[in-house]
């Protein structure tokens, strides 16, 4: 399996890790209309990548609003069957 450029395999194990940035800041956005799945994804990211900033949205409009502010994200998780997709 080939991983995207911003992701690489951990040196020990097979879990992917977000590449470290110079400033150490990592950001992710999670979009899911189901609150339970959205919260679970956010918690998993926060546990897997300590220090990550996770932004959550319950609709496509929420996500587009976050992306429109111009701040870059290192990871975007979107429910492709969410209304509006």
C-alpha cells in the first residue's frame, strides 16, 4: 500500500503518522453528519496524534466554512455519504 506524501509509516509498527512540521502544529478536520461517528473519529485522532488540533463539522457547509478561512489542514476526513455531498 502506498501512503500519500504527507503520511509515512512509523519506524516501528505499521500505523501511519502525520509528518512532523517544523512548528509541530498539526490540524485535521472531521466531517460527519452522525454525531457519534464524528466524535469517535475526533477522539481517535486526538489519541493517535497527541497535540493535533481537530476541527469537527456536521455538514458540508461547516467544512467549507472552515476551509474558506485559508488555514491549512494536514488531514481531512469526510463522510462521502453525508447530505450535500
